[in-house]
């Protein structure tokens, strides 16, 4: 704990932690010491982690990177976080992220941007940018993030660490501040696939507080091995051929493909015919869900409330409007407007219903693909980490950073991003592997061999 606290202090410029629980972490460490002495320590005894600022931890502030949760204190602890605490993890602090997990660069945070430790003029990715840099810079051993469209994997790729998004419903969402409920997944970011798997197996499993959580048995993912039969790996042709993907990333991905072939895997190119519909489907559905989820932040029940010195005091509607306008940042307001539009009476069928239909088609196409293959391989991102400010004026360019990651969320499949070398400038490159639902064991096992 002391070592991490020193490093956190040395790396304040990266803007990773929005709050450091120094004294509390020391107390947790003392308690773990005593448990170790009496032989009663949990499976994570001594593991120092950080949690993304969207996870409730009782008695601690939680802000979702937003002004609107100013002065709000969590009233309960997220199931995933509680399970880690029950195994004696030590929580060292709360990590910066894009506001309400909306973003791909960690530039949409009320706490300011996080910087990539590989090159501080570049973004760390998002939305779990703080969580990824924390592991990259050695400010804690692992982090817990959330992934709605890539927010664990994309920053892991930009920072050269491992990010695991489990199957939808594998980990309870109780206590995770919602962005898009039918996409949201809690996921670990770690130095290696083994640590990520260990955290997953402890957080996963049934929970009375989340009706969408799966009752499938949880296996020891950290001990999993590959099935003993020839394995078939599909790779996305666009990932190694498309001009939209940086050459360094295409080459690094081809390198891995050749390695796998040499190791005896059957590796074949595939096309996803609905690839161009992935991002539109994702953004229609997630903004629709977000506009509904975020309606609870009304300036009355939680956090920030607009105050007026005028008399008479603000009427109720003006209070809502002003609190939400002042409390939410530009990207969150944009998405609430988009989502409200997609759900409006006159456009519901044209946008929301249509996107739901396309979501089903994408799921069917993905299911068919996995009838013939065990894994789908692609780059995690089309480019390495970009410069701070480079894409802030162009939301569509920003959304393209998620082209390879959103599919796993649209269909609810597990996926992992692992480091795949660096480009000529020393910027990390990520490789993504996707597997069928609840095949996290095989996914982690393959990741470990790579
Ligand atoms: N970058 C994507 C978005 O802004 C993904 C975010 C996430 O996974 N939370 O929606």
C-alpha cells in the first residue's frame, strides 16, 4: 500500500485517481496482515485495486465523472465490489472516467482528462481511462472498470494492459451506475490474463439484486485450460486489410495470426456483413437506454441542484432544466437528446424498433459464425492512442474508436483485449479475442498462451 501511495503521488499529473483512500487502505492492509497471521485471509489478500468512479462503495463519494453527483455519497456497495472485499482486496481509490461512462478518450470527465503514461500528450482511451492508466503506471495491481461498448478493452489496448469484458449477466450490475442497462458489464483491467480471470471468478455469479444476472455456474477461470481438440479461430478480414486500420496495427495483428497458425490452430478470415451497422445500432440503443436511465438525475433526489438567488425560487420545471443543464456535460446532454429523439412517439419505430431488429440480426450472424469457430480475433482498436483534443470536435470520429469492440456488447458475448506489442512510436497495440457466451475460461486460456 505504501509503495502504491508513493507512486500515486509521483504520478498526479496523469490525473488517474479522483480520490485516494490512503488511511483506509492502510487500515485494510493491517486487517489483512492479522488475517494472514491467523491463516484466515481471503483469496485476494494483499491485492491492491482501484475502482472506476461508477461503482458504489458505501460511505464513499461516487460521481460517475459528473458534476451532477456532487456531494453524493454511496448508500450501499456494488455486489462485485463487495465480493472482492469479502476476499480481502484492498481498495486504494476511485478512478477517473468519462462522465457516466460515455466516451472513448476520458476527455468527458468533470475531473479533467486522464493522460496515457506511454505518452502524456495522448489519451488513455475511455471510458475506463483512469482504471487502465492505473495498471499501466503501476499505481495499483488491478482495476475494476465497466464496459458498455468497449470501455474496458479499448483503454486497456491504448495502455498496453489486459481488459476483460465478460458475458452479459456474468457479473451482477447491482451498484454499477447505469449507462445502457442491456449492454453494461463490469470487467477487470490487469497486468495479465490470470489476474483478470481471478478477479472475474470472484465477482461473477448469481445475485438476488440483479434480475438479469446469469445462474450459470462460475468456474475457476484463472485455472482454465484450452479444450483438447483442434481449435478454430476466425479473424476479421477488415482488421488486417482495411485502410481505416493503422498499418502498424494491421501488421501486428497479422503477426499474431501467423503465430497461431504456426502453433497448429485453424485460422481463417471472415467478414461480418453487418459491420457497418454495428455503431449505428449501438448508438441508437445505448442513447435510448441512457436517456431513460439518466432521468433520475433531476436535481432533487441526487447530488447537484441549481440554486437561484432570484425570488420567487425556481419553479419545478426550471429547477429540473437548470440542474440538468448545469450538472451534465456536453456529451451526456448530446446523448440524452439523441436517445430521447430515438424514443419519441413519432420516431420510435423508425429508430428504436429498427435498431432492435438490427441487433437481433447481428446476434444471429454472430451465432452462425460461432457455429464454425471457437474464437473471433481482431485488433481491439483501429488506431493507437490519439492526441488529447484530436477528436473532441468530431463525435463521429470519436465513436469510430469503438468499431471493433461494440459487437461483443451488442450480442452480449465475452471478449478480452491483450497487449500485442507497440508501434514505431512506442504506443501500445491491442489484440481482441471474442468467444461464445460463458466461454470465459477458454478465452482466458487462449489469451494466456498469447
Ligand atoms: N466509447 C463507447 C461509448 O462512448 C463505449 C463506452 C463504454 O463502454 N462505456 O459509448
